[in-house]
C-alpha cells in the first residue's frame, strides 16, 4: 500500500464530522497563510493591485476547473449572482486594505465579525427569531471589537473602518443572497466575485491612467521578483481554502464545522508576528478571544 493510500485509508476511517473538522482546520490555515502573503505584497503594491492580480490567478484556476469539470448549476438568478459578485469584491477589498494598514491578527478578527452582523441582519431584515444566546453573542462580539480598538492609538482608523465594513458587507451578502447555492455551484459563485474584482480594479487603473498617474503608464505596478510568487500563492491558497470549506460542510453539521474556522485567528496572530506586527497587547488578545467566542456562540445556535 502506498503512502497516499495508507493516509487516505486512515482518513476514511475517521468519523464524517471529524473529517469535516480537520478539513476546515486546514482551510483556516490556508486562509491565514494567504493573509501573510497579502501583508508582504502590501509593502510594494496597493490594494487594487493586489485584488487585481489575486483575481487573475483565481479566475484562471476556476475557468480551467469549469472547463474540465462542467458546472451543474441550474441557474436562473443572474441578478443575485451579480449582487454576490459585487458584495464579494467589496468585502475582499476591505479585508485586503485592512491587512495592509493593521496587524494581521486585528484585520482577521474584524473579518470574523461577519457572523455577528449576519445575526443582526437576519433578525432585523429577515425577521428571523433570535434567542437570548444569539443576542448575548452579539454583545460579546462588540465588546471584543471595543477592546481591540482601545489598546493602541497606533491602529489606523481607516483600517479599522475598512475591516468592520468588510464584516458588514460579508453579512449583507449572506443575508441578501441566501439560498444562492441552490442555483449555482460554489465555483460559479466564487467566479462571480473574481470577475467583479477584475472589473473593479481595472476601472481603478483606467481612472489613474486618465489622471496621468505615471505608475500606470508603465509596468511599475506589475509584481516582480518574489512578489510574483506571493501573488500566485495568494490566488492558489484562496481558491484551495474556499474549496476545502465547501467540502468541510458536506461532512458535518454547519454549527460544528463553522466554529473550527476561528482557529484562523490563532494562525493569523502567529503569522502577523512573523511579518513584523509584534504580539498583540493583553487587551487586544482579550478582544480577539471575545470576537472568536461570539462567532462560535452564533454558530452553535444554528441547528
């Protein structure tokens, strides 16, 4: 028996839900690693440039995948798909920008506020009934955000606003296009915001070109050297992580699987230190913990 076959046999012997947990753990690691490379790219490139080249890689991978493995989407909801694309691009931009100006752990924590805002929107817009546990989780999450913002005046206000906006926009996407997966497969949905990202960043380049920005009159904005490797890794890691997430949810209860994604906050803290962010203060760590706890509490209320 080959090493691969032996490993696969051991994996298959695990319970289905445990397999889902392990897959989500790996997805969280890949997403956090992607954040590290975005942080490194931000030293030489602005957010629009990173979004553009990241989406070129993702678009190419998804297009190849759909060429060889046909989509089984039934379609019929083009406007919702466009909305998902716009929301996805907007949330991605906010996340990437916050990474460029905030510690990686802080930026990643703000993104994890999405379940908190989703719970709020579901109650206010969809009129879903939320019990005391959900609203307690929301309060805990906002306390965590306050602790993160308070410890240091060095936190860039624009980065904090962008990070929280990313969480809000992601929540709006989940709420407004609920059930989109019933009409399109995961690749089509991801392809929608890769396309939106390419269109949005290209529009920015054209605007800068018309303004006479010399950076966009030459090849200065194109990645060089190790940045080329970083861009490819960002696109590949994001695509693999998104695929792993979709697979993980097939193996177990969403309420259990979703909580594992919060291990990403631990990975982001470590990777941020490696990138030169330093360790978060005690209060910031407490805030990160509370936001993570809040998200887990919201997840566990979903049956």
